[in-house]
């Protein structure tokens, strides 16, 4: 579709989309345009600069909507160059963000490592707030921006640094392993952090027979089955993964004979038991790339299937669609305006950042988890105390 054809459509006015823009609060990949700032237009220059990008997202963005995306994509990519900025995009971003403007893409561990490696002056975190805090903790001299200050996380908000201080009083000497899905003040009270890709490795790296693992009850219970180390945990849950049930998996298998089921370890243990493979978002993505299953279900956030499907067009995806309302607050529009205005800077008080950095860096300094990050779905259940 040429720029001129786009202008002729009813939903267009002077090259701008004026049709319905779906609210991202509904958890959909919104069609940008109506909310697009600065009257960004689908000019011939934009068309020339972006045409080559369309193929990758053609399965998700209808051709007639491309002129609504292209000006924002072009503007963001131009701003990145002008400001020496990078975008760290989590696997749960919608395909427009993930494929078209993300410089580094991956799971929580991968993004944290990339933050330490970039020589950019500005990091835009296309993810949630705790991820931006982690980048800031690791790169205190860089400007770290989060496109929406409302991009939180049910796990991060389940616990505070004060809670951790009380836990330490109750269990003196027991090391605290904290999931990165927490605020900086919780990390600051911890001995070491972990992500879903290295949790078992981190727990076993401490050389003790008992650890406290915060705040995800299900991740802790899934880890406990993979190790002989006793685990005490907290009652936090990911509101996205907690919604999957074992019966859901059985129903999906019955409806899709032969389907391969991959689960994230934030799912309840009885869901993991029903899966063929369990691992972090990167581990799931790698599994699909390596094994090319004919038909697969990813028990995780909805956009992940879209992003993995882009790289594996020959694989069929059954899509149970649990959306993370926090991740879905990040849009092309707010990435553009946050980078343009350098707004929503994430700051961490120096004293907290210094303590939190020790815990995050100690995790990063471990060797890459590799297959150690894969959970055996059929491991025996063990008792885990939840506090
Ligand atoms: P990973 O990408 O590290 O597997 O984490 C998943 C998640 O829920 C992040 O919020
Ligand atoms: Fe938090 Fe779950 Fe959303 Fe990840 S998917 S940001 S853990 S609520």
C-alpha cells in the first residue's frame, strides 16, 4: 500500500490513523496512530525506511494497518540513533515492539546481562518496572527509562524490604535468594538474586542445606523438586502464570492430540507436572527453535507465542492467551514519547542500589545456566514451607 492509498482510506486523515485505537489496558496489540504524538505521518521517506521491516511482522499486522505503525517505528529508530539509546525488549512485548524496535531481546537474565554490556547512554526498558530497576542497579551511570510508570508486577508488589528484614530476624543465618521480579529494596536485603533460568543453579551455588527463596511460591516449589536443598518461601504469585490449571493442560491436550506443552516455572507445580518441558521464556523459545515441534502450547504470557512464532513459521501454536496487564502497558506510543522527552527516568537511591547490586552481580557472575535451567516436570513433590 502506498502512502497515497493510505490517505484515501476512511480511517485516515492527512496520513494519520484516526480510526479506533484499542486501549492497551484491554491487553491487545493496539493499533497506534490516534494517540501518536507529533502528527507523525506515513511519508514516502518513512515508507522507504521501513518497508523492509514489514515482512517480519506480516503475520500480526495487516498490511493496511502498517502505515499506522511505520511512522512510530521510524521515529523511535531515529531517536535511538540520535540519542545513543538502546531498547531492551522482554519476550512478553507485543511483536511490533519485539521485532521492530527491540535492540536486545530475551528473558530477565538475558536483558540484565545486556544492560551491563551496552555502551549506550540511554536504556529504554521495554518490560516492567523491576526490570528497569535492575538495569539501573547494574548501570548507575546510565539513564534508564520506563515507558509506563504503571508497568508493575504482582510478584514485585507482593513483598517489601521491610518484610525481608523481618524474615531475616525470624530465620537468622539462612541465605535469602530473591527472584529478580522484586523491587530494589527487596534485592538490597538479599544475599543473591535469581531468575527463572538460573534459580536451581543459584540455590545450589550457596553451599548450604536450607535457603529462603522469595517471593514466588510456585517458582520456589518447582525449584525445590529439582534439588535436595530445603526451601522456605513467600506467598507471592505471578497473576499470569497462576491462572493456568492442570485441568486446562489436560483439556488442551485432549483438544490437540500430540501437542507439546511447554510451561514457565512460575506456573503451579501441578501444571509443570503436566508439561513436557519447563523453563524460562528463553528456554521455551530455544526448545521450539531446537526441536521444531509440529504443534506446541506455551503456558506463559500471550505475546510470547507471537514472538516465538515469528522465528518458527513452520510450527503451529495453540494459544491459551493469558495477558500480563503490566507488560501490555508498554506501547510504541509511550516508548516514543518517553525517549523523545527522556521522561519516566528510573532512579534507585545510592545506598539501596549499592546493596542490591551485590545480590544481582553475584547472580550474573555465575556461569551461564545452560541446561541446568531446565526443570524436570516429573520430579517428586517435596514439602515447602510458605511464610
Ligand atoms: P523470564 O523471562 O526470566 O522467564 O521471566 C518471565 C516473567 O514473568 C518476567 O516477568
Ligand atoms: Fe510479573 Fe507475571 Fe507480569 Fe511477569 S508476567 S511481569 S511475573 S505479573
